[in-house]
């Protein structure tokens, strides 16, 4: 076995597998106390720790009163939840099989790093390619996939993909190749099938620890028939047990609590919006997605080109369940989306779409630090459309 070359992640982000920083622990204790304040009399006003009601002023919206205070340093984290919405990893075409299938190859590195999941709240994550969730793997139906996993972490890891593949490629501890130990590598190879909205995650033991510490990502297989053009986003609903008591203290979409409250997602009135939605929350049996003032069509698992639910505004997902949502904003304005569980929403799983007319779209992008490249990615997500 050759010696693996260590990925160039920031040295200060690498930590052991134990507890997080002092700031993170203090914040976790405050949030835990707030989440459990169930017997405070309704007549006694109380605020969730870590929230600043004065922070509502910039957007002047009542919902902002429930927002976690401050901002997260995305540069230090090494990833930005807003960019994760549109940042697809198409791999590289490195050849073709004897039957003419394109061979699409990916490089995945497992490692340990500390990340900021809410302002001032740090978490000792295990991650793929230095981010949580890991890279959003995207390909075409029928591609031959080769995913090269190199383990630079402190624990054994695997890659388990939801989809058809041989048993030897299932990435389950104790079966076939099983766990990939630190400093080892392995290549998973299988065909992309079926098309749909899928996921991958680590299947090393103990499974719940590897999942809740961040080892998962989106796995999207585009149908050869294509889908109608749309503005597309990837949203992974996740959560974090910051004090390792078996209960979550922070909930989010794409890891950072209330990020899309601070930075509403720009969309245009009348356009088709498509969301690839995945639930990977550990310790809670059900998660949900609710969209204010609109209804959407839902494609359970995304394996059909026809909706499995039509004209709904709330859906539920168990862990590992996923699907595709499609809707068209009717009117300009900010429209909230969140889990329809109040605790989840208050602890980070809540955001806004900012629907604007064409003339106001450039300003809406600039308001949240986005540019034409992000716009292009959001409108040209599919591997079929990209021709990659």
C-alpha cells in the first residue's frame, strides 16, 4: 500500500475525536438549557440563549427574533452553505468501458476537523473532502462510477451509496472490503442506477456516531431523459449533538443554523425552483419541510419523472429518506421555509427564499454576497445540461 498524501486542510481545524472547544461547549450548554425549558409559565417571557432580538432590525421581520445571534466564519470552515446549494461535483470522465459507458471518477478524502455550526458553536466533525455535508456527487444515469476513498482520519470509515451496486461495493463494516482504516484507500466501482435523489454516508460502526459527526453527502443521478429546466438547489437537513448526550442542540440545512435567515436564497418570480431534499438527522425519527405561502409537487426519492404528491406545502422524511420538490414563486417577497417542528426551527432549521422580479434579481444576489457564477450554477446543475 502506498503512503497517502495528506490533504491540505487548515492545520488549526484538525482536532482529536473528543470534545469540542470551550466556546462550543458553553454554547451547547446554553442551547440545551433553552431547548429543555418546557415548564416555564407561558406568562413568563423567556428568550433562547444565543439569540439577539435586536438582530431582527436589518430585515424587520418577526421571524428574525428567533434567529441565532451573530455570523459564522465560512472561510475558516472551508465551506459556505449558500454555495453548497449549487456546488455539484461531476467528477472527471477518465475513459469508457468496453460497452461504451463513460467512466466518471471522483476523489474523496475522509478526515477530522473542527467546524462552526452556529455563531460561536464549534463541533468536532468527521468529514469528506473537508466539508459537512460532503461533496454533492452528480452524474448521469448509466455512467460507470469510480469513487476513490482515501482515509486521512483518526477512525475507520467507508462509503455506502444508496442505489444499485454489487455487494462488494456496499461499504458496510465487516462485509467484503468493509472498513477503510486510517492511511488506507479503496476504490468503489458501480453503475449509476437508478436515476433520482440519493445519498451516501459512512457505514462504519458505531453507525450513529459516524453519521451525526458529519459523514454524508448528496448523490444525484440525472435521468437520460432529463428534467425540465429549473433553478436547482441541494439541501441536506442535518443536526448536531454538541455535548454528545444523544440529543441534538443545533438543526440546520447544509450545516449552519439559521444561515438562510441571515442570507435569504434569491429566486425569481414565476420560475421553476427544484430542491433536492435529503434528511440525515440522527436521534430524531422524523424531520419535515414546510414552505410558506406556496405549494409544491414532490417526487419521492426522485426515481419518477411524475410527482408522487401534488400541491402540498409540507412533507415528512425519516432518516435517509429524500425527494425532489418543485414550485414556482407567485409573488415578490420573502417566504419562510422550515421544519414544521418548532424546536427544530428555533434551534436553526429555518430560512427564507427571497422571490424578486427580474429587474431586482442582481441586487438580491449582491445583498447576500452572490454573483453571476452562482446564478449560472443554480440554472445549469444537471450533468446532462452541463455536458460533463
